[in-house]
């Protein structure tokens, strides 16, 4: 069991949460202008990095709000949580997604 | 005359979700140093409230409630005739013994045409009251939250689970708790609590 810190409720068991996939996948400006392949890529293609990954989570067993989390896919360590609409912490923007953060592995 | 006998007893005819367990709850009461008692508090009025804090609509609702909306997780605001539980940043539950239709209508009027919602949710959940020096030990058998007084202060309420059942848990006194399960979970959770209380019968 890992603890996930909801931005509204604080640390809670992972069983209270549901996963929402990769964060920051913007809805296309004009979906009608996309080719079938581009639309397919928007719908179905996601990153699958080894290391830090910005993801959406929802606290279904608590405040029922969506938020973003940056999770290390190799260690399950959650490096940051931030609300919907907030900018992604510089933690990842300075490093490439897929790169491990120092001290992350235990 | 005939009309009166048809209409008047409607509220008297309703049955609370755990009414059939009342005798078992009473028989399960434990006295002594590890005391614990369970009963259902039927038909509390619960009005679900969604409004964004800080808006004009929220201010009108707060005026009607007689309190500011609770601002953070765990907080319960005491209004003029209701307690307002924090369920989310823009979601609250006003619990009272007021008439549900009136309580709802007042808040609907306060919200006006602004974004948000006011819904009578009284039938959605029932209330279990768990009291006694061993009440916390009973809850700790199936609740993932920290229930130590340091973490869970008197007067606070949280959405959590008891066993596999999602509940709202409100600490109303140092040894008393109110548990709000959804109506369809009342039978299961009632029996779960009876089972969790059983060991204290054997306590010295
Ligand atoms: Zn939450």
C-alpha cells in the first residue's frame, strides 16, 4: 500500500484513488482539422516512461477531485502533487521525463 | 377524515435502513471499563450542497446557514440549526434535525440561479452512533484513518471507509462518533460493527 497525498485531503491510502492516465494531454484546438491518424494518436497514444511521469489521479474515496501527480514508475515514489490547472512543478521540466530523481529508489 | 388517515401517517410508516437491527444493537451494549454502545439515529436531515466558496452565492448560503462554510478537509461548521461537513473544496453536507423540505427550500432560495446545487439527501444515508471508551478500538479494526485524538480531533469529520464500506466519520465527543453509511450498506455495516464489538463482552 502506498500513501498518496491528495492536495485537498492530505496523505491517504492508494485504495481511495483511481488512476486517470497521462496528465497534460491537451484537447485538440480543432478536432475536425485532424487526420484520422492524428485523432487516433490523441485518443490512444501515451508516454510510457521508465522514471518520472506526470499523471492524473482522482480521490474517489475522499474529496472526489482530480489532481496531478508526478510518480516514478520504477519506485512508485510520488515526487509532487499539484491541482488541476496549476503548472507542472519545475522538478520535471528541468529533467527529462524518464530520468530518475536522486534518492528516489529505495 | 379518511384523507387524514391516509396522509398523516406517511412519515410514521417509514422504516430506517437499520431498524430491523435495533434489538441486536441494544443487546450488544457493553458496560464497564471497555464500554461500547451502538444505535441508529434514524432520519437525520442531510442536505447536499455544492457551491464555490468566495462567490456571492456562497455568501448568501453562508448567511442562511448562519456560519461560514468549512474551509478544509475535516472541518465541521456549526450553523444556526445545522452542522456543515466539508466533503470537498466545493461540496458540503448540512446535517440537522430540521424538516428536510424546509431546510432544502431555504438553501435553494439562497443559491438562487447561480452555479451549484442543493439536494435533499436525507434518504441517502443513515446514522450510526457509536459511543464508549472502546468505540475507537472498534473503529480501528477497519478504518484506515488515524483515529488517535492527536490526528482526529473532536468536532471533525472525514470521508473514509469502515471495512469495505465508504462512510463519513464524525467525532462528536471524546468517546462518541457518528458514522454515516449509505442506506444500502446499513445492514452490512451494522452487522460488521456488532461483530467488531463482540470481543469487548469478554473483557474483564
Ligand atoms: Zn481528496
